[in-house]
């Protein structure tokens, strides 16, 4: 029965070195924590954050890393994010001009 042998994958514990822990800080000072792969697209993280915060559209939130806006098309690797890095989430504000 040599021909019926299957190549079995070993069921090892997944290693944490393939994941990066990120935290997103909202304007009210609360944090949400994410464990992501370096190849994760930021849009998925933004959508998850918005869903958990009960925000209808992730595009109404501005995500900043080191003061720079984060593109939803970027990956974790492209941004150079490392384990424990923090992303700021700010609600977009339209207007705010001076009324006479």
C-alpha cells in the first residue's frame, strides 16, 4: 500500500514570528489590538476597526502612523510596521470654518 500514502502536514503550533501585533488608538484614548501578517492589507484592518467601533464606513476615519496618513492599499511590510507599533484613528471632520 505504498501508493496510498499521503503526505501529512505536521501540526505544529503556529509561530508568532510570522505575525505582528499592532494597536490602533482612537480619539477617546481606547486601544484595539490586532495580530496581523506582514502581508496583510491595511484596508482589512481598517474595515475590522470600523466594524468593531460601529462606524458605517472605514473611509470616514483617518488612520495615521507617525503623523502620516496610511493608505488602505498598503501592506504592513510596505509601511515598515513592527511589533507593538501604534496607529492613530481620527474621525474625519468636514468644514470647521468660520461662520459670520
